[in-house]
């Protein structure tokens, strides 16, 4: 089901149990959102994402980038990234996200989807490098895309549309009990940039 049309006041927790997925609606107005999309598109050190599955190296079509307070290591899908220093635009967006969500973050994984054909399969952000149950804030720019959650036990699904300049914050036990995905779509050929502000566990860093 798509709950976006039923949202009246922000933030609202979209999940019925086992964690929180708080949607804040559009927190960055259209003109500013367009500015940040273009600035991020041009200034971020984008690289094609790589994963290793069953010993095989797979290069994804989408591009990613990893930034943080320190050169944090972040390992997922059997590959490790080292955080780059914050850019001016990322620091601005980090400040806005922290003010809106009431949380703090020390790192950010960015995704660049060139069109609707690029997406993200079901997964949970539960890597050992991340602080357990800490908030992960997802800030979207560009094309509007459907985003879905699926409970690991009940298989119940919840979906919403992530809008240009919109903010979604996942927190609590959500990564333990739910998976999330960005399904591919034929409805748009426009690109989307997604910032996921995170909290790296300093104790987990070697």
C-alpha cells in the first residue's frame, strides 16, 4: 500500500511495529533542491558501486560516494570504502538534516541513480560498522521514486513516494526486523540523488 496520500502531519511513522520510518515530507524547497542536486552531481567524487557475491565482482550501474567526519571504513557486500572529507554542500545538508530529525550523524553514503531502471534490491543497513539502532536519514533530490519496506517475518509491506527535497528517517529496531528497497520503474528516466546520513561506530573501526 502507498501511504503517502494519507499523511497529514509530519513526521509520521509509516511502520506498524518493530522500528520507525519517520517521513518528514519535503524539507528543502524546490529551487534549493534543484541547486543541491546540480551541485552534488558536479562536485561529488562518484564511483560505480562494486559488490562481491559468491566470490564474483559485480559492478552496479548506479554510482556511490562515501563521506564522513574522519576517514571511516565502511564495509558492505564484501567491499570496503574509506570516507572522504565533507564538502561544503554536504555540511549544509547535514546541518539541515540534524535540525529536522533531532539526531546527529558522522558520515554519509550517497547514491546516484541515473534513471528509473536503476534501483536497490531488498536489504537492511545492519553492517557492524554502524551504530546499532542509530538513526539513518535519507534525503532525496531529483526524480520522485517509490520506496518500500518489507517485514522479515510477517512479509507485510509498506510503501511511499520519496519526493524531491524529502526526508525519511529510519531508527530503532527497523534494520533488525525490516528490509527496504528502491524498485526499478519505467515511469521516469530522470536521475535521482539520495543522501543517507549515518553514524559509524568508532569502536568498530580498526
